[in-house]
């Protein structure tokens, strides 16, 4: 059996208390989302940090750069060739990431609830099992209903390989303290395969399958693999802090420090960093909107709970709360974004101040005119 259904009844008082108990969390989420949205509209953090670095020569260290934020551009060299120990021989890579998916049992849980007359809700919980490709294999005992859904232990797992050290000209970078942006998917002819790697069957979708049949008719426990590699000897730009001939990490976020290694020249790298700032800004905007909408909907949910004593009325109330929360969240988000953009732009602040001053003078003049006319 691969589908299990259970139904439970929750009384009106329990539903109402749960909705009221969620209010403090909703207020915290609303505050966090608002402050994050406001801070998000400032100058791009990545761009500001990367743009403030001093460009240094890759041919020699020092030169007055000690302790300063720097960028260095040159060919990224690895201290030794990097490969996949089990599957292909080392090549001229700065890093190799092995991605693995296994054909295994996957558990999916859904809950549907409906209001019942007199208040409360009836909750239907459905647990289903199916075999699918997944990067996370749940081993026996990890499911709600493990009988008949036992997964075999995967042979291969996700792997990250990098050398002892990177070098860009005379400068050294610790791979463990850096992140290499970019990269490409490994093709079959890029490397020499080991005896084990040669047994893999390459599919039309770019994956390497554990057996020839696994692409079209996978069996339980079959695996597929692909690799993302960063090429050594290609031109890269590293952003960090110069110290003793090394490029050391700098703080990009609170508590997150690393050396950013980006493909291309400094101008190419700055363009990538700027684009990353733009992506992050929109992710925060969209995520902030949904967080604010959830907060408003949660704060108003007791109204819908009480209205659900009569289910048709409760249905209308839930729709009304959802629409109101969405519209209010959109207006709230736009207002915070607008205020933040003004607050982070001296020019806009001056224009706003002049507009307010002009509005005040017009209002005062109209007030004086009405008094004189009276």
C-alpha cells in the first residue's frame, strides 16, 4: 500500500487558540521583513565591497597593499590536479563538484482541512509513497510507514574536491576560505575515466547513469551523476584582503567571510557581482512581500476562525482575509521600498523636503486666504 489517509477533528477553541498564539510570531516576521526590505534598498552590498578594493598586480605581492581590500586578476592555478577519486583521473580543474541523484522511495505528505458546522476543522492527512529521482535518500526507519518502502544505501554521494591551494600569479588563496563563482558542467570527453567510471552509461540529458537501463527504466537504487567543474588556468579575479602574500577572506555578510573568485577580468567580475546584487535585491523584495502577506493573514485569522462556525460564512471570510492581506502587503512593501529609496538617496531626500515645504506653503497660503475672506 502506497497511500495512507488519516482524519482528525480539531475543536473550535483549539483552532482559535492556535490562531491567537501565532500572533507574536506574525509580528516578529512583520518586523523582520520590514527592516530587511528597508535595508535592502541601499547601495548594493556586494558591489560596494568589490568596488572599494584596490587592484593589485598579480606578478608581485606587497606594494603597499598589506592589510587592504584588494582585487587581483590572473590565471587561476591549482596546487595539484583535481578529479573524482572514484570515477575519473585528475585534470586541470580548480574544483570538482559531484552531484548525485538516486532512484528511491520518496514520501509526500499533504494536509487538507475543511470547516465543520459549529466551528473547528476536520483535517485529512494523506501520506503517499512513490519511486522517483531524488538527491536525498531516506534510509529504512525514516518514513512514517516504512514497511515496503525500504531504500537501499546509495553507493555514491555528493562530493566536493579542491586542491590544497590556489594561486593567482604571486598571490595564494586558500580554497577552504573561498568560493569560486561560475563553472561549467563536465562533458564525457573532458577527462580520462577510471575502470569504474567507464562503466557509467551517459544519457541524452547530460547525466551519467549507473546502468544502461537506468535512464529509461530505472530500478530502485539506481543512481545518476553529473559534475560541475571550475577550470584552472582560466582568467579569474579574486576579491579579498592582502596579508603576507595571501588573499584572505573579507566579510560579505554578517558572520560570512570568504574570498570571492569570479571568472574574467576585474570589470567582468564587477559586472557579475552587480548582477548578483540585483538578483538578491529582487529575491528579498519578493520574499519580503510574501512574509508581510503571511503576517497580515495570520493576524487576521481569528476573524475567519470565528466566522467558520457557519462554514459558508467562514469560506467568504477566509477569501476576504486573504485578499485584504495580499493588497495590504503589496501596499506595505511598496511603501517601505519607496521610503528606503528616498532614505538612501540624498537627492531624493532633498526633492522630498522641497515638495513638503512647497505643500506646506500652499496649505498655509490657502488657510490665510480663507481667513481673510471670512
